[in-house]
C-alpha cells in the first residue's frame, strides 16, 4: 500500500508558480529559463522567491549590478527559500581601488574613456557567489559579491553578508556574524554527507517528517534503507 506522500502528486519543479493562487511565490529555475540573456546564473530545483509585488522580476531587481562583464556567477542550490527584497550584489559593482580614485571615468565615454579604456580599467572581481542547498534568506538581506553560503544556513532579515557562512549557521546583523549553529560541526558534516537535497523528489517526500523534525541519526537510518 502506497503512503500518502507516494499517492499525492509531487510538486513540479518546472512550474513558475508552484503554490495554487499564490502568484507571489515563484520557482526561480523556470523563471531563469524565461531570461536567455542572463547566462551567469544557475538555480536548483524547488528554490523559490516570495514577493507580493515583484516576484517575476527577481533577476532584474534582486540580482543587482549584474552587467555580466566580470565573468562572475551566481549559483543557488536546491530547496532554498528567499524572502521579499533579498538581494545579491554582483562583482560588476566593485569599483577599482588600485589608485587614488574609485570613480569609473570610462563609463561616461568620450575623452574619459579614451584616457583609460574600460578594458584596461582595474575592476575588482570578488569571484562567484554560491548559495548551498536548503538555505533560508531573510527579508531584505544583502549578499555581497564572492560570498559562499553553506548548506542549511539561515540569513537573518536585513543582514549584510560580507563573508562566507558555515554550513547550518544562523547569521544576522551588519556585517552579518554567526549568532548560533543549528547543529554541531560534526552533525552538520553528517547532514552534508547525507545530501538529502540530491535525492529524487519522491524519496524526499517520504522523508519530509524526518527532514523537518527528525534527528540526524533518524535521517541517516532512513537513508540507509533500500527504496
């Protein structure tokens, strides 16, 4: 006999609006597929953005200064929840600090550009911005360029994340700092090794009670069972 999780239809990760009658919630992977010009972003299945006014404008309004000239990427894992107004700043916003002035003269063209072409301007590239899987990003948080946020992390509302965040850490403030760890380092490592977010969606559905409120050991025991 099938379980309730097996009998019910699985959510479609390719549905733009996964929750009936809730246009404020969008899955970001299918939204990205509608924007062929955005080639430096990647999003995993079941990651959503919640915004009552601008849900479908995420890659225009929330991935800021993404001129795609720095070569940097934004990569967001699976099962992430991103609240209204959270933003991700790309390295294209980072003016040079190699000399006395940070002013980007060349963008104005004319004599300013010919004096120092943009191709020769010493832009600072902070590298790729990476969000792991199962990350919760709070309302109006700002993630700065080149930051790596670990699996299972929680980013507090209006936090300004300027440095890497460990797996299963809770950070808040400006600049954001670790307020607490959701699990010990050993248990966090065990959860990362389990990588439940990589399981088939049907298996995830069966494990949801353990994923949401079970222990690490119980989830390991479930993982060891044959499908």
